[in-house]
């Protein structure tokens, strides 16, 4: 027997049992984002390695050990994107989108990080990201967080909290780094190997390290929000006021530093409460301000704010049953004549936007009904000799029981009976 080819560890198939839920989530995201004036961009999954080296930060986990980097046949170093923000900024600069006063853009797609796979953490994972380029008001930050909150509500997500922080700017961060470094030097023995190694280059990372020793050692560490310069302090206050005004509940978490180095001022995460469906990987979405990145990558100085949602994690928090929006009909034609009549009817039902699958195996009605059940059909449409003679079909409710006879030439009555789309559009998305 041939040897079975298997998938790569941490690279998942999204099979029909899940893909409907994903479409439901993406459909809602598109709808909500469009109401906030966002347009979609589609970005390549492969970029020049240099793009990420120059944007994410040398001492981050992503750059140190998580990139899928290879040399192509021309000898160029390429990397499968570990995140979308750097690619989006590159596209913004190359596409000269900075000629608009403010660009509001969103993207969806797979990202790649060589992480240790576990529940909620994969090597290929999907993000829905939204970025605003060209606006520095903290009210914009609050409005964008509100947009994410509206999406979470539309999806019925419960048990998540918004945590916010400010990491300051080029003016005040260096002084905070120094203060923190001074504090951590005295605790270096208690830090994990990773944090101890990068304490001089990236002391902030120790603040959100999950290792017990690092948590204890940094418990009394000086807080970043206490060392913000006046302008960052006002910006942070502006964010908190605007979130309050909009009714978006939040908590300040001054230990949240994020795993990418491009952030300035506002950072935030949406996390699922402890003990919930997500387990240890509890950040559903995260983002913040990156006011220096466009310039760093060769574009004009442009303040930016954005976030990315982890699709796999969000899907774990959304009720699967909400995703199904269209009933599935299962046509059972008993014999050749019924098949011919049925084909015309099915075409008319599909033109009305209904989902129909046809049973081609034939045989006894009992077997056909079993198959209808196994594909989770909501209604079975049965056409047999009796039906053809009477000019009707039998519509059997598979979920609630009961059946009715409907005129074979009246697909609109069938549609009204099963409660499906009659607009002629594809399956509704939420
Ligand atoms: P991030 O925090 O690295 O930020 O990722 C955002 C979200 O992607 C996380 O909160 C999580 O839900 C999901 N995620 C990250 N890594 C994995 C993984 N290995 N498996 C499954 N899900 C994962 C960024 O990527 C920034 N680009 C966000 C941003 C946009 N900042 C500004 N604009």
C-alpha cells in the first residue's frame, strides 16, 4: 500500500465543519469594517526577508527564532510573512497610498511562525487585520478598538476583556528602559534564560514573560505609564476618555509590552478570561500604534494604528450554530422520470439562492433518508411516482418532523416553506 502523505505539524486544514464558521466570522468582519470606512487589501504571503528584519525588531522571538526564511533560486532571501503589518506598510508605501489623508485598510490571510504548536498556537495561522495610516489622534485608536468590540458583539463573543497600555515614544521610552534595566539588573538571577540574555537589549520583554521567575521578579517593576512624557501621557488619557465615552470596557495593563518592537504609545490586547475556551493562548486580538514604521521603511512620516485578530482563537469563542444561515435541502428522486423533473426543480431552487444537494445513489427511500440525515439536511424533497402523478413533491422536515406536499412547479412556495433565501444571491453570511 502507498505511504500516506501527511500535513506539516502546525499547518492545519480548515475542513467544512469549521470553514462555514470562518466565512461567517469573515463576513461579519467585512460588514463591520466597511461601516467604519475600511477597504480591503490583498497582500502576498512571501516578502523579502529584509522587510521583517527592519520592522519587527532584532531581539523579538519572531526574528530570533520563528521565521520561515529560505533562499530562492536566484539567491534572494525570502520569508513567509510572520504578520501582516510590515507587508501592509510596504504596500502602502509602494502603492503611494499616503497621497490620501488617511488610509483605512484591512486584510485577511495566513501568517507563518515557527512556534511550538499547541492549542490556539499554530505554525500557519490566520489573521484578520485592520490598520489606519495617517492619523495620530487617540480618539482614532479608541474608534478602532470600538470597531473590534462591535465585531466581537456581533459574533456573540463573551468573556473577553480589552487591556490597554502606552509604551511611550522615542522621547520617553529610552529613559524608561534605563530605569527598568536598573531594576532588572538586580534581579537577573531570577529571570528565565531568554529574558536574562536579552535584558540589556530588550529589558521590556521580561515584563510580559510567562515564566514564574520573571513574573515574580518584575512584580514591583517601575510602570511604563508612570514615565510617559507629557504628550504621551495626554495621548493615553485621550484614549481612555474616548473608550469610556464610547462605552468600550477596558482595563489598563502596564505590563503589556507586545512581542513586536515597532509599537509606540497605545498598545492593546483582547484576551479571553482565564479558564475559558482558549486556555494558555488567550490573546484573541492585539495591536497598537506604530508611528515610526512607515518612515523606517522609506515612506513619509505617518502615524499609524491597527490590530490583528487570530482567526483560530476567535473561532473557538464563537457559537458554531450561529454560522449556519441557510437551510440545506436534499432532493431524493425515486427513478429516472423523477430525476428529470427534479433536475428542473433543483435548478429553479438554486436560482432562488437555496442550497440543494441531490441523491444520485438511488435505492430504497429509507437508505436515501439516512444519507440526508448524515449530511445534516434540514429538509428532504422526495419525488416518487405518486408525486409525479399528483404534480407535487413531498417536503419532509428533517429536524422537527412533519411533511407537506407542494406543487412541483412552485419553487417559490418551497422556498417560503423552508424559510431560505429567495433573492437569487449566494448563501447569506450572517
Ligand atoms: P500579534 O500579537 O503577533 O500581533 O498577533 C495578533 C494575534 O494573532 C494574536 O493575538 C493571536 O490571536 C494571533 N496569533 C499570533 N500568533 C499565533 C499563532 N502562532 N497561532 C495562532 N494564532 C496566533 C501582530 O501580528 C500585529 N501585526 C498586530 C498589529 C496590527 N499591530 C498593529 N497592527
